[in-house]
């Protein structure tokens, strides 16, 4: 079913680990003034009264909170947008008094980094980004199993790894973002289907992310394999490559290029387009492909062998609570939330990001074969990928 949304829009990655609240970090949102369960659990008793029973207020997390505070530190690798990552880390630090450092890396960068660290990860938890690289990490034994209490808040078992190695916090719909002014200037119609993107008239007008660095592109590869079959999907990517001007490092990269006219068609998650819309651009149209699409599950997980396992477990409980996810919209993230006790961003519901006409995505096939499919993708592109310079396949 076709859904097209015409919307108003406006238009640095940080690679050093940054302590929340420290200089140079992205602007963050303040913690809410309301008292959280964690704060109630730690509130001093009023004069003449004993402290409240913490088990009922903190959901049975009081022992974990104390153990996490004893560790005193947490390091987060985040694959969501940096503003949300910074805000989430600052709020965690404010709530629990645990020094929280973070680094923004794409999902494929995180997967590569922890693979190379071989059980001695330089961070404790992973936050945000699509689950295909998470599933590769599960298959390689790089993520810790943890049975989270707050997983009871998930609206469906679809948003949880069967082995409790990752938990979903949001989902986002894959589609197109197009610059309507440029299409009109060129006398072109907007694409309606995935196959439309291979038309010769769009040559040099499209941007997609680099599957070597971005989980968004891996999701697209898996989606086309599942929709078309492996061999036809690889032929599709050979044809699509003829129209790609640039493969950006991050999955959100194309969305940032559409409004300013640096590309005419961006492939990515539509919530990234909504962020651009709300910055004031008036030349963007968001398109859900008529022939079907898929969705990401944005996740969080603990790295096996991490230095601060109790703080990491507390992070998972935090990420699966309104204390974390209800502040996403304040940091420019408008994904549909997958927690039953969360407050959906009005922008996500108004613009239809909770889509039900997606394919029945096979997460197990993606877990088992993503790495091979990416190799096959580059093999299919052949010399166009082998001889590509840094201006087309970005890694920085």
C-alpha cells in the first residue's frame, strides 16, 4: 500500500569518548522533574519514618543499583544519533550517579571493533542502531545474555533476542526521502517502488549508506534478498549502483543530503527524514515503497567480558524504561517506541512510522547470513566497488 507523506523540514560525529555533561558533548536534555522509581528507592527516610520498601518502588532493582554504583563507571558505544546518545547517557548519570562515557559509532563499526577486541571490549554496552549487526555479534558470542526485568514492558517478543542478548527499544521504517524541488526542476516523478530506483533517469541522483559501515545498508541488502531471492537481489544492486552518487558512512547520512539538494533521493529510515522536516525544510517528501519494505529494531545490549557488568545490566533496565525512551523526541529522535509503558512521540504517530505493511522479515536468516550477503553485494558490484575512491564509498 502506497503511503506518501509530504512534510516541512529544516537541515559531527564525535569519535573521542566523552563523559556525559563534559565539555564538547552534544547538547543534552535534562532529566524530568518527576521522581523516578530509582530515585524513590534511594530517597532518605523522612524524620520519624523508616525508608520505603524499595522492592516495590524500584521493580526489584535495588541490589543491582547498589552494585552498579559500586562499580561507578559505564562506557557506551551508541549507534543512534549523537544527540539522543548524549541525552540518554547524561540522564543515566544524573539518575544513578554513575560516571558515563560514550562514543558514537555506526553499527558496523561497533561490530568490527568488538570483534577485534575478542572478549575484552573497550566499552560495556551498545545502544541504538539496527539489529542486523547485533545479530552477527550474537552469532559470534560477543554479547552477554541478561534476563532483564523491564523486558516485561516490550509490546512483543519480536523485539527481543531469543537468547536475551539484545532488547529492542524502538523501530523505524525503511523508505525514500526525495527533494521535490529538484524532481520538479528535472521534470521527474518521484520513485514509488524499489525497482523504480534503478531507472536510468535517476542516474547520479541517489545516495545510500555503505554496508561496510552502516547497519541501515545491511538491512536493505537483507530486505532485497528476502523480497527477491539472493541472485535477483544481487542483480538489482548492480543496477542500483549505476544510479548511486555516494555511499555515506552512516545510515542517516542520505537524509541529511536531501533537503539541501546534495542528493535528490536518499534511501534510509523515515524517522531521519522527519528530523530534517522539523528543522524547517519545505522540499521533502517521504515515501514508503509500494512493493513493501522492512523495519529496523533499534536495540541495546551488553558486551561479553565488559569491565562494568552491573552498571551494564542497570543500563539495560534503564533503556527499557520511560526514564530513557520518553526523552528520545527531545533529542530529535522520532522512532516508534516498542515499550508498552512509553509515550509515543506525536511526530512518529502523526506521520505513520508505525507501519504494518512491512515484509515478514526473517531475523534468523539475517543473523546467519548478513556477513556473506555483504560480501556478495560487493562482489556483484565488481570493479565499480573495487576501484571506488573515498568520494563514493565513505568510511569517515
